[in-house]
């Protein structure tokens, strides 16, 4: 009894303290290095000889780890290539794991912004992680640039409507699902001249967004989506769903998902009666070395962000192989590299030197990122008002044939490339 | 009319007929002993009466209430409480708590009462505790004082038996079913318990049915003895009548020690 | 560390009964386990991952430390004198103990050396991805393989010897030095947090003294300072005749309660100012810990009190999060009243209560272990449904529900992790209070009785149905609050967050902390949630760590680290011999049978 | 369980039927109606051709027989120790994983192509050895010290063991998903009595049946088998009869492990891909199978396994599709779990009934 009275008393006192700490409630709001006399968002000062700190927030463990590792490597390469900005070295102060989940994004972002010297964050790998991360980092007045988020939620639907999870200071060099979906639809409808398709996503925001974008575009073109279904990422037995697809009489299956689910669909599609001559089509999630070598994926089509085979790109790939002993393991390294480089350029443009100290005005940085046009590996990047910066060069369609031995071979021979203009989307 | 009226009770497990057309009645205020060789169905009989097991057939009327189909807690509500042959206390709860649990059915304050620590709840808690201590006091100095906060599993065997009886008493029963209360006790403890069973009636006014192997106890406490064998009632009557009954002796053949004792 | 305790603990358990003269064979067996453990630590990449972190500045990287900590522990175990019965003189540690320790260490070292040789001669990396050249360098101390082999064995032997040596320290020294070392480790591991702390209370110079840089490794000076300081402290405490606890227990009751309350207040005040001192990240971690603590307190009622092992507990968490999300977020797909979180809480409660009843009713008459697996099923079903395209129109499917507004109380807005610490903290306090209040109440007793022996409880007048339902409902409501706070703090909910591992984590928390013990659960939550977050290296091995911890706890301390008094007595009393235990629980078992027999 | 609350005699007054009982009856009826209506809808809609239904069924049977093999481990351990060996799914996974590693090694050699049978046998052996070893070690480390402890304690330990194994494997071979090399000889179909069946599935079903049969003989005929049954009947008495309980229990784990190993190897044929987490779901489903077939009942395990396999392969297309639920195959596992829940509520003693002595543990 006594203790309980004590506890009651406690709660009362605590309640009082809350009231007292009322202002405390608001306190945290203005996090981030507020400095007098600079832009509304404050500025970050880098003292003589100190490094400019940036951070990476990518999926480096778990199933999506290849997606993140690929980009972390690209960021590291970019830092090596850039070496320094206005005489200050560049430091990758954090290499956080977004775990490809919202908590991961939240915790990682919070950890990063806790260090008020970090100018910008390159990430996240997964849109799911991007949602909270974008909020946290924007709230802390820094910028977040992603090389692989594609969900329209984070920016806009490309028709001028702000995405629900868009926050100022969020940018991305990857393509908005809207574009890739449209490209895939256009290809299937016009080039393959198929009118009945099925789409399969795996419940991941990225794949789900992409399939619905594709489906919408395809129906606009006059085609029919006979099945728009989903599997789970850890599902091994695709026969029921494939049987449904067969029953619905789809001529093509578009499944922009990841491995291993992608393996099973390709594998088991051969075993389900009624799918013998149904065309399979995946997206960049499956454009990996481990996938295209599988025999059952020969003849498959893929839609994927355009990675130009320019001289610089080859040079980059060479550098990548030289540094990490293997060719790029996923499809967003170039975007991450561009994101990082674009950031550096922007910093370079707006940073002011005052007796050795470099002052980076955060508001100015955001504005600059919206203004500049950056010529990168993935083409020339120009960020719209919602932070979509992806190259206007658009989307490639690849085919994996018997004579494409590995991913490089596949990537190097796109069947067709769509520009946003062709897709009727204002880039 | 009798307090507990049982007629045509049947229960079989698989092929085995544990209780076979049993008729037993218990009048208010008497002490009835149920005896019989192992496997005679004595404990099954208790399980059926307390609803821990449901009969295949038969009627069990307690003070005009049909017991068949009631859950054990509902039956206890009506005023039947029991102890167990192999003492079954709540080992990880203190002596006091064990007895306090006994009053669960007689009290009613709810969770919210506890959370907001309402006066009503506090009052009831105090009552429960006082009552529990009073009940434990019934066993003299054995279960009081520092014992209150001891885990029941740490008690001696005899004390566990006593505690079990105390727990049953705390439920304010009118009919008390004791399953071999003296099993595993030394003669002194047994004697003590025998006299205690007497007090249970005289001071508490309980009607008592007990299963017992120790004929000493049976002779000393019971007004009436019921002999079961293979689920059938062999005979009933005063100890003297029963102990001289041929069938009973046969039923006990091979284990005369107990009768002789 | 726990990685090594599991095999160790198991062996120890068995060896308790082994006669002393066997201890050579015992040493060999332990040695083999040691080898296995060390090889696993190396091959699972623990060494590699932790290598990056220096403990003390120029030397001693965490990876190798970890590896040889294993050898140390096994050496210590091997030298452990066999338990002596009451009244017998305790065995005096002699050379044979040392030998045992050394041997164990040596075998362990040999195993590791073998691994090194294998991985350098064949290319195993195709199979075991962690066996990288980098690891080889680490293991071989940068020596040539040949030299390394002998070096490793030598070091391992020495370490094993050291482990055994512990028994030769006089007890008081042991009790002083071991914690000293432990604290050095703690300082080294939580370097950035400690830096934060001293910074927060304006004592940067301490940080500068101890660490090379903020967040950097300890300097030699720092390490020595910490070691000496803490050893001294424990030395002083070791001098006392009675431990604090004993003297506390001797106090008269009302003074004791006064102390407890005082202590509680102190702790809370500290926790209160924590976020301000610790800055956003640590607060974020504390918030997570708090939310899990909220769940743990709930499960503590369901499992700790009522003895119902609910493996689908995450479902209630999800119900809370999603109900709150739907009611508060402008983006909730189907219907969005856009209430404030406070206004939504009553509905969250109701939803959780309903969920509790839905889960509880079918399992009312089920065996304990069946109940576990069925609840697990419910948990998974909840997640899959939330993620399904079918219910996406209501729950947003994979896209989850975003833009959950910040917590608003009157004029106050809670946004940053520091802010959120306040409401989470308050909820935890309330939950803890409820747990304690209910435990002492009629229903608390009913639950415990049910846990002890269901059929007897029923025969003693407890309505099993209501008892189970109420336990589930209370647990569900607490978890749902956790969920609501979780959602509004992160600002979005995705089905992905409500995985079975959440249930398991909560389970681990209360097992480690101690079933039915509120302080235990609190510490458990802080340790198990905060640790992996603060030590990023750990996060990859988090669940390995949890798994080993579960086994180790069950084997060595089933009552948890900070047991409720009752459980401690229950599981560690001499009066309670094994057969008693069997008898008691055997009856509990057969009790269930009676209930089922009627089926 | 429900009957416990249901009236003892049909003639009982309604007032005596407890709310719980009514609720459960209600649940039963609802479940039944839902299933029947759904199946009727989807069949009458004629969405799937007979051939497609047949495919689903055959596939269900082959998956089911893998579940059955795993289920044996649960059923035997539960029969003897009365607790759910949660880690058994992981035992299976380690088997599958080692099968993969060996197969991958062999695939680079000529043996794989030239002599598939031999190489498959090697793979099988590898996975059996691994699983058996893991099972025995787990028993030794995690369970033996806990004999006679309260029921929940070994259950919790087994959860711990399960996670430990998962993440050790993850650490060793990495989180990535491995793709089994393919056996060309097993591609394509065979025509058996007019049934066109994938070769791999035929192999799986046959192999499973063989293992079952041999295990059955082992348990029913051999001495060890008898002692197993004795121990599961009543450990104490068995011990008094001079049976070495500890050794028998180890044998039980070993045999269970071996069966899981076989399952692991076969798994590679049906689903040529796995990762460290692949053991969890099959584990749960196999447990369902064990309960459904009747705990401690070997023939039951086979039955249960096949039925669970059918539930999840046919169930979604049959029932859920009937209600035009979009993307119903996402709910495949929901079907499996619901099956588990319903079985445990309404038929906890399984189809063929439990082979459990009245509880003594």
C-alpha cells in the first residue's frame, strides 16, 4: 500500500513537472546549427583544415544489403574522386544502416543529424526508410539525396501534386516510379504489341508503387491489366498465383520485384500449364548478376534506369572493379555517385570562405540543389521543385538472352530507351 | 432433505468404469468417511462432485441445486470446497496469498478498483487479509507470523496439508471434501489432524466428507462410513457395522494391515 | 560475451555432478567446446566486425579481445572447482585447476589456429563469406601462418591460464578487479555515449582525459584510471561485512518503503533529465527502449503473472499503432477523422481490448505450449493482413500509413526524440504502477494461482475464463499504447515493423530481466534495446545475441537477473529439492490433464 | 477442448452451456460456411481448368510430404518430452543449407551431370549428417539440462536455440539467398497413369514415402524403437525397466534430425533456393501437420503433412479466390496459420488421435 501511495504521489509530481517542462516540449524543434546572421536554416561552419562531413544512410545489412552496399561504394568512390572542396577534405562521417525499414531510417537519420557538423546525407536505399528519414533530416535543416528511392510519395506524382511524404531538402537522382512504369507500359504495348498483362508486386513499397504506375499507364494506352496481384517477399511457392495468371490469360507478366521471389516466378512459370508462351518482364530490382545468369531468366525483358555507356561510366565501372574486386552488384551505383557529386558541386558553389573557415548556408544549399544542372553518369540532372532530379534520358528496356553472359552484357545492350518527353511526362 | 444427494452416478474412462451407479447422500452437519481400496473411485467421486470432471450419467443435487454441468468455480460458489490427495497448493505463492486466493469467489472488487485504489477496494483487501489470517490462526501457531510471507512450497509436508485445508476454509464452504487429509503424516500429526477435523465441524459448522485410509482416523471422526469398491457402493453405516462387513473385508483382503491398525 | 556463455553454461550444468578426479577429461571436453566457440566467433564474422573498434588506443581491438574473452571464460570454467556439499570444506584451488584452464585454452587456440591454416591454404570464402584475408591477418596478428599458429596457441593458453588464475585471487580482490575490468570495457564500448554524458553535464575535460577524442577509444591513461577507480570502489564495498541489500532488508518496514520510494524518485529524476543531457540520438534510443518496456510490462502481466506464453504479442502493438495512425493521420486511406493522439487513445484502448478478447477466447482451454504457437499464428496473421493488397484500402498495405502528426497536448508539441521521451516516460511509469497495483490485487492473485495450477485455481473459485481474458486485455492495452506512441513518434507505420522478432525481443526482455519483476523488466529493456542501438557493431548480431541469451538464462538463471523476490525463492532454494520440483510441476502438468481429460 | 465446456449430457439445459462453448460452436459453423461457400463460388466460376487444379493438388502433395518429414521431428520429440522443439525448423534449414553447399560444390564437377543419382545421394547424406548433428547438439546443450523443469522453460530455450542457429548460419554463409544448382535429369515431367507430374515432385513424394515407411518399421519393429515408445508412454517406468532414457531421447532427436535432413535435401528439389530464415515457416507448418495428424503418431504425421500441403496450395485458390480477394496468394500463410489455429481449437488430438500417455511431465 505504502509504495503505491508513493507511486501515486510520484505520478502527480511528474505531471507537475510536465507542466513545468512545458517549454521543454518545444525545445527540440530548432535542432541543427542555428547561427545568427545567416539563412533561415542556419549554416555549418568548417574550421581551417577540418573536413566537410557528409553521411551515408543505406541498407548495408539484411536482404537488401546489395542495394545499399553498391551505393556506399559509389559514395566512397565519389569522395575519392572529389578529394577536397575549397581546400577542405571530405569525410564520410557516418555509414548508417537504414535496414530498409522505417525504424532503420528513423534511427539512422536521428543518429546522423545529432552531429551538427554533417552537411548532407546520401540515402536512403529503400523508400520505406526514406519516409521518416526525409522528415527527420529536413526537420534538422540538412539535405537528403537518395540514389535509389523511387516512390512518388517522397516527391510528387510528376503531375505537380506534392507527394504526402515530401519534405523540403529531399532530393533523389533515381527515377520516380511514374517514369519507369510508363516506360515499361509503353514498351509492352507498342513494341511487344501485347494487350493483356498481369502485374505482380511483393508488397514492398517500391515494387507496389511501380506495378501500380505501370498498370495505370498501360490502361491509359488502351491495354488491359487482367491480374494485378501480389506475393510476399519470402514466398517460395508461386504456383497458385501463376495459375491464376494463366487462368486470366495474361500474355505478359510484369514483376518488378527482388530475388529470391523473382527466381521462383521465373522458375515456376515454366512449370505451370498455360504459361508456356507468356512473356516475363522484370525491373531494375532483378537486374543483378546473380539473376540474369539463371537459365530460367533467359528471354526475359527488364525495365531499368538508363545507365549510359559513356566513357565516364566505363571509367567509373573500372574504378569500381579496381577498388572492390567485383563489377557493380546492383543498378543504382551510378545514381548514388551522381547524387554525391551533385552535392559536392552545390556545396562548392555556395560555400563562402571567411579567413580559413568555410561557411555552408543550409538554405542556400537547398536552393542551389534546385537550381544547378549537373552533368552526371546518368545524364544531366536537374531537380524539380519536389526534388526529382533524374536524368531526362529516361528508362532503358533490356533483354536477357542466351548470349548475354552476365549483367554487364545485358546492361550494355538496351533494346530501346525512353525519354520522359516520349512518355509525356514533364521531366 | 439431505445436503448433498447423489443418485445413479456413472463415470468411465475409456473402458474402465470408475464410478458405477453410485448413490450417496450427505446430511447437513455430519462427517462422512469414504473408504475403499485404491482405485475404488473415491477421488473420481470427489472430482465429479466438484465439477473437475463431468459424469456420464446421474444426478448430483446440492441444497436443491443441480451440480451437473457446472464449472468447478460455480460449484465452489454454492459452498463446496475440497482438498487434494496429492497436495496441490500454489507453490510459488506465499502462505497468506494461497489463503487469500480462497476468498476470490466471495469477493468482487475489479481491476479498475485496484488500479485507482478505490476505498472500496482497499477495504476489501484489508478484509481479505484479516480473514485469511484468522483462518490460518485456526491451526494454532503453525502457519502464522513469519510463515505468512513464506512460499507455500517451502512448507513441511504436514503444513502443506494444513494450508490446503485453510485455503478450502477461506472459501466459506458449507460442505468440505477432504481427500486423505492425513496421508503421509506421522502419528502425532495424524492425531492432531483428527481432532482438528472435529473442530472443523464444532467450531465452523462445516459438513465434512473425507476420503481416508487410516482407519484410526475414520473410527474417531466419522458418523457414517461409505465403502466403495470398483466404483460401486459396497455398504455404508457406522464404523463398527462396516468394519465387520464380509464384503468389506474381502475388498480389503491382501491389505488387512489397515483394518487391523 | 553471451555468445560464449551458452555452451559454457550448458556444460557447467552437467558438470555440477561430475566427480573431481574426472577433471582432465572435463578440461578436454571444455577445450573442444572452447575451440568450437572460438571458431564460430571468428567464422560468423564477429571478430571481423568488431575489429574496427579499438578498446584502448594503440592496441587491443575489440575483435580479438572478443575472441580471447571466449578462451578466458572457458579457462575460468575449466578451473572451476567442483561444488562442495554443505558442511564439506571447499576444494582449495591447486595446480590441477591451472592446468585445466591452460589445457582448455590451448585446445581452443589449436582450433582457431586450425581454422587459420585451413582458410589460408584453401579458399573457403566461396562458402563462408566471413573468412576473408582481412580476418586471416587479424587472427595471425600479422605474422606468417607458421609463426601465427604457435602464437595463437600460446596466447590462448596464456589467456586460459589467466581465466583459471581468477580462482587464486583472494575473493575480495576478485570482487574488486573483475568489475574494474568490466567497467573499462563498458567505458570503451559506450565511448560516444559517455562523451555525450560528460559533455552534457559540462565536464568535457573528463572525456578529454579518458579518451583520445570524443567517441574515440580509451587512452592507456584513461583505461588505467577507470580500472583503478572502479576497482577501488568495489574493494571498499567488498570490505563491508554486509551487502547493501542485506542492510536494506534489516531496516524496519516503513523506512524501507521510504527508501524504495526515494530511490524510485531519484531514478526517475535522473531519467527525466537524461534526454536533455544525452542529446537527440541517445534519447531516440531511450524512446525505443521505453516503447519496448511498455510492451514488456504488458507481456509481463500475460506471461509473468498469468503464465500464458503469448508469442503473437506484436499483434497488439500493431493494433495500437494502426488504430492511432488511422485516427490521427490525414493520409489514412479509408477514413481519417484526424483526431489528436490524445483523443484517439480511448479508441486505441477499445480496439486493443477487443483484439485481446479475440485472441484470448479461442485459446481459453488450450495447453500452454499450444497456446504459444497459436498466438504466434495470430501475430503473423495480423502482419500479413496489414501488408495485404486485400486490406490495403483500409491499412495502406505495403505503403503503410504516413504523416502521422506529432503528439499535441494543449499548447505543447512533442516532435524531437527528446520531447517524446517525456510522454513515453510517463506512460511507462503509469504502466509500471498498474502492474504493481494489480499484482497485489484480487485479480493479480487469481492470475498467479492460474499460472501455478489452472484446474486447482478453478476449483478454488476462480473463473478461468474471465481471468484469462482480463490478463490478455490488460496486456493488449499496454502494448497498444506502446504502438500508438511508436507510430506517432516515427510519423509513419509500415507492416514491416510488426514482425515476429518484435514478440521475441519482448520475450527476451522479460526473461532476461526476470518474469514478474518490474525493475528487472526495466533494466532488461534498457540493456537489450539500447545496447544494439548504441553499439552499431552489435546490431548485426543482435538476434544471435538474444538467442544465446535466452538459452543461457534458462540454463543458469531462469529467474532472470533482477528476479522478483518470489521467483528467486522459488527457483533457488535448498528446501526445494529436484523431486519436490518434479512433484509440484508434475501435478501442475497432470492438473492440465484433468482439465483436458474432460474433453 | 471445447467439449470440456460443452454439457456432459445432450439433455443438459441450455442455461448450462457456457458462453465460451457457444462462441466456439459459432466459430466452427462460421468457418465451415465460409469454406464451403468460397469453394463453391470458385469452382462454379470455372476460373481454373481441371489441369490447373490437378497441378495445384500434386504440388500440394509434394510440399506436404516434405512437411511430413519435418513433422516427424516435432511429433517424436513432443511424444517423448512433451514440448515443442521450436528449433526443429532450423534443424531442417541447416540440412537444406548444407545440401546446398555440397550440391554447389558438386555442380562444378563432372559428377553432377554424369551421375546425378550418386551426387544426389551424396547431397542427401550431407544434409542428413548435418541435421542429425545439429539436432543432437541442441538437445545436449539446450534441453538435457532442463529435464523436469516447468514446461514453458524448455519451450523458451528452444525459441532461443532456433534464433541462435538461424543467426549462426547467417553469419557463416551470409544473408543472401542461395539458388540450388539444377539437376537436368529431373527437369520436365513424367506421365504416370495419365497424370502428368513434374519429375522432381515424383522424386520428392517417393523419397518421403520411403523414409516414412522405414521410420515406421524402425519404431515398430526394432528394440530401440520399442524403447522409444516405452519412454514416450512413461519415462519413469521406462527408466525402471532398465531403458536408458537419456540415450533413447538422444536417438529420438537424432532420428528426427535425420528426417529433417532428408526434408532439407528434398526441399532443394522443389524450391531451388533458400536462406537462413527458410526454416521458420516450414517449421510452423510442419508442427501444424504434426498436431493435425495426432502428436506422437507417425502415420498421422504423413497424413497431416499432406493435408497441410494441400491446404496451402489449394486453399487460397479454392476458398479465398471464391470471394474475389485481390492478391489472395499473399494470404497463403494466413490460410496455413488459420488451419493451425482451427486444428488446435477443434481437434487438438489430431485426425488419428494422440499417442500420448496421460501427462506425467
